[in-house]
C-alpha cells in the first residue's frame, strides 16, 4: 500500500512540474508595429543588431532591394533597405525556435490562425506564387501559416488554413506599413 502511495505522489509531482514548465514559459513580447525587446523598427540599426545578437548570422541580398540579417539558430531575421546608408531596420521576422507572443496573446508556434482572426479581426489573406505560406496582415504585423501542399496553390482553402498553427510573425512599422520584407 505504501508503494502505491509513493508512486501516486511521485506521479502527481511530475505532472505538477510539467504543468509549471508550460505556465512559466518566458515569452518575448511582440509590440505590433514597434518591435521586440530593444529592437525598434525604424530606429534600430544593423550595427545595433550585431551588438545585441552577435556576428553569427547570414546576410542575404534580396535583389538589391533589401538585406536580410538572418539568425536562423535564434529564429530571428532583420531587414534593412539596400540603399539605406544608415542600415535602419524596417522589418523583423520571427520563426521557431524564437519564443514570442503579442500583447493580445497570440503565441508563435502555439496559436492558430483562427485565434488571430478572432482577436485581430477579419482576415486579409496574402501569399505569393510558389510561396511557402499564407498570411494575414494587420497594421504593423503579419501572421503566417504553412501552405497545405496537398491542395492546389490557388484559390485559398480558408477552412483548412484557418486551423493551422502560426509559424512566422513579421513586424513592420505602423507608420510606414508596406507589406514588403524584401
């Protein structure tokens, strides 16, 4: 009988520990149209990014329109315009394993597109031909879900994609909203 009580106590303790891990997850707060942590779109520069996140990044030239500073191990990418001599960040892309959520509660890698729509409002679905995601854009922020490859690319099957988990969040300035990362 004592062995059963000990087993039950250990089991309940393990469950309690696991529940606390989920509840105590530390998220980085996303500020729509503003940024994350100390990174502010429209103010933070490439040099600031390197000082904050280090030199282990890939620099990608997007057709001489913009540069992407990609920290793939962190799930972070920052963009500045090719012709911008100050190298000011105008957009941020967040992906797994980055752990972030908006102040309205949408969590990267956890929330579904239907959660986004219920909180942020009617969808404005977007994609690009041969792109990997469908996204909804709101002022200063975009939420992406993976395209279902078993379906034709067009038209959008909203019933399927609305149930998908958010895999990417993009942040752009509310004041200079352009829907263009690159």
